[in-house]
């Protein structure tokens, strides 16, 4: 499965919508996806969303779509 992870670069500052960033990764489930991001980055995770069907097709059209590998 491919997951879209919305995050803040810093865990110390309060999250702001304007500074939210996105990464995409492949993992067997959302729990594993969260663990991968938490273990390999200092990011503050806001949301993990599974991408399937039309949602995945839409995201793939974005120039920012690139799978992150840890």
C-alpha cells in the first residue's frame, strides 16, 4: 500500500497548516508506515492516509509525487 504522510519538520514548534509538508511511502499498513517515519526522521506526524484507486491516480499526477525509501 502507498501512504501519504502529512508532517511538520519539527516536533518542538506548534504545528501550522502553512508549514505542513508531505511524503509518500510504501508500507504493508499504516502502523508500519508511522513506525518507519518515526524511526528515521525527527518529524511530527499529523496524518497518515492510505492512497488507493482514484486518490492514488490523482496524487501520481502531481510533480511532487515521489516515494520515500528508508
